[in-house]
C-alpha cells in the first residue's frame, strides 16, 4: 500500500522545478487538446476553484500548472505523466484515491488506459 501511495502521489504532485515561471505555463482549465478542454469549472470563489476533469482513453492534458490542490479520483485509470524531469513511470490511479498536493509548476498527463478517468480538483487560492 505504501509503494502504491508513493507512486500515486508522484502522478498528482510532479512538482519538479523548471526554468519557466508559473505565469508562463497555462492553468489546468485553460488548455485544450484536439479542440476540447478536459476540465470544466464547477465552482470558484476567492478561496478555491473546483474543476472536474475528464480524460477518455487517449486524451492528453497538455502542459499546464496547478496551485496547491486537492485531487479526488471520481473514476481512476492508467496515466502517463511528463514533467521537467522527463517521462514519469506509468501510474494506475484507483477510483476514490485522493491526495493533497503542493503547487505543480508544470506537468502533462495522458490517459494511456482503456477507461475514462475523471477527477475532482480543488485548487487553493490562498497561502497558509
């Protein structure tokens, strides 16, 4: 279980320093792939922004960044991520998995499985 948790956190966090600043990288809501946005905004106020992100098989969530966030897997899947360190190990995310993540300078995630993966992402707008 610990090994699985460590590998799962790796896919969610992927917080590796990069040379470009966060302002140079689009946020998760604004990027498109094949003319579609994988994430939709469900709620936003001065404290948080809540996104639902849906990734059918083969979908790529192109290079984007996140502030500190909480991620909940509505339906898991098999994902391949890339960040400043390169291609990351393949990850199988279980349904109902959740993680609290520090800011992610950038990553790109592809659904390489044969099921649709869906996530609820709660992005924090405040600093502790």
